[in-house]
């Protein structure tokens, strides 16, 4: 799954729109565009900092040692104000012998994130607590997907707390070998399983590799309900660099066409953005 792959005109897009119609607004769409990129983004963000803010007691059924490590990581993650990194994403699907690979940079601060995919096709995706905007420079078009309900609360900040995740997921210890890494004391691997039916329709499991000393994610693996796997690895991670808010804004040319797929399914394209 590449951030550059639109749901429009793809098998993934057909599934997404079908799920959205079936779920309806009361249940809130648990997926976003780009072959599940919304869910991937969601887990990349929340699992990176999946630690308690005000919770002092472990939820029922969680491994005690895992919980203690998550709380310890929280002390470090809680000090992160902004973050920048390079990423490489691999999408494994039974339809292709080789994975689809994309790469670029990600920046996060406050309630905003900006994913700049540079290869194989340029796209820029901005996420905040209200919507996801995906800009396609070659097509001079931007797609906008609103966030609401469960998804809004989960994606409301690049640094959400475990209290937000507990109602939606269960947590078990993971293994570094899932990422081709050796076990290390300064690494924490967490396996997340959706506990809500709406999320299980799209996500089977998520595994994250976290730098326990510095409090941020190193790698992420998602298996969706169709058995397809997405792996994202981060490098050159930098935190608290006084990232300017202006760098997280989506700068669009005047002639950019705006499309809202969830509001105008099958309808004519909207007029250029002014």
C-alpha cells in the first residue's frame, strides 16, 4: 500500500466505499483512503505513543510486564512535542510477487501530521483531528475525507494516550523477529488486536516496534482483514526540533481541484479550489 495509491479506481477503493455505505455515519467509517492508509496512519501514530496519561491500573487481561514497560515509555514519549522522520513503506499482496514500495518523509506536531510521499509517485497527505487531505500534484487535485466519532478521537493528536486506545484494542507482547530484528532491552514490541467489530472488518492485527529509550516508533506492521500486509519503517527520526507550524500546512496551487469522495460518490467533480 502506497500513500500514492488512491482508493479511486482501485480494488481497495471499491472495498472502502462499500464498507462506508454499509457502516453508515452512526458507526463511523473505521477506514480512510489509500488502500487502508488511514488505518495504517492511525496505528503508526497511536501505537508509537501507546502509553497511559492518567491511568494507574492495568486493564484486565494485559500482560503485567508489558504494561509496566508501556508506562515507562510514556515518561519519554510524553516529552515529545514534534517529530520528523523518513519512512519506507512496503505493501505485500497476493496479487503481486514483489511488494509495492513507497518512501518519503513525515512530520508531526500538535494535532497535525504531514506525510510527503516522493516515490514512486508524489503525494502529500495532511491529517488533523477533523479531516484527511490528500494532494496529487500531477493531477492537480486534492481529496478530502472527514474524520468523526471513534476515528476522530483516535487521530486527534500525534501523541494520543492509552486511555483512548483501551476501548478499541487489546495488547499483547510482540517479537522483534517479526521485523527481522534481534531482541534488545531498549526495544519494545507490542501486538494490537481490534476488539470492536467495526475495526475488525478492516484490521486483523497490528504490531509495532518502539524505541523504548526515546519513546518513538521504529517499525510498524499491519495485517488487514483480507490478509494483505503493510510494513512501514522509520529512519532519521528527530524530535523536539522546534518544528514550525507552517511546515505542516498543505500548500495547494490556485487551480487545484477539490474532491470529497464520501460526499459526492458518483457525482461530478467539484470546481477548482480558490
